[in-house]
């Protein structure tokens, strides 16, 4: 078990208890079962980025606080040097680098997403509130949105309503990277 998972789960549990909300209520709002939610809260499972985003909205805190445990203080600007953003691993094949975790009251969450090749024909899908913009930096990615399959190559972009089921897969057996903005 990664120590970071446990720390994030502990922070979420503390927020839930401060707001006096049951684990059952939070799990229902997130659209997952209570047992799965408690595994996240107890640090036994890595929390997907989309759920971290939804939890941050639910408790009205910046996602950076959940990830790092530090209050976001930057109001005018924040700089994130190459490779120094906070890392959130959703699954074995996805890694999210948060590029603005120290900026307060963000209207969007910017990430560099790295997608490793895998053998799954169609990866598990997810949803989250708001909209998402993705710009392909390296490689090729197949996006699955609702019943659509869209192939994007380096320099291509896509903007979509993230309330619809979506997922992605790196193509050509090569790692792919894209810049993602998740907006409310």
C-alpha cells in the first residue's frame, strides 16, 4: 500500500467527518458502492483522479489539498517545473501530473496525463462533473466517449462533456501523453 494513498484517504475521511456526512452518503453521490469508497478512504486502493476531483468539489477544497495535505496559497500565479507536479496514478496504465496544485480557487484542473500501452480493447470508463479539454503532446490515443471512438494524434485536441462515460487507450504499443484541463 502506498503511503500517499493512506494520507489522501485520511484527509478525505477527516473532511467527511467535519461535514458530518456518512460514508454511505458520499459513496452514493460519487456513484460507487460503500465498500469501494471505504477502500479509498482507508488507503487500500488508489483513488482515481476523477473521484478526487468530485470529492474536492463536494467538500469545497482544492484538489491540491487532498493530494498534498498543504493549503493552496498562490493567488496571482504558480509555477510548476517540468516533472515536479503532484502525481496521481489512476490505474497501472494512467498517471496524472497536476500542474497547478498550489493555486487557490482554480476554475480548472490542469494535468499532464501519461497513458501506457495495455492489452485491453476498451479500458474501464469513468465520468465526472463538468467538461474536459485534451491536447495530445506525444503519441496517439483512442478516446472512447459515450458510443464514439475517436483517434487523436500529436497536435490534435478534443473538448467534451465529461458527464458522459469516457476512457482512453494509447495506440501503436507506445506511451502517449496529453495536456488535460478538467473544468467545472
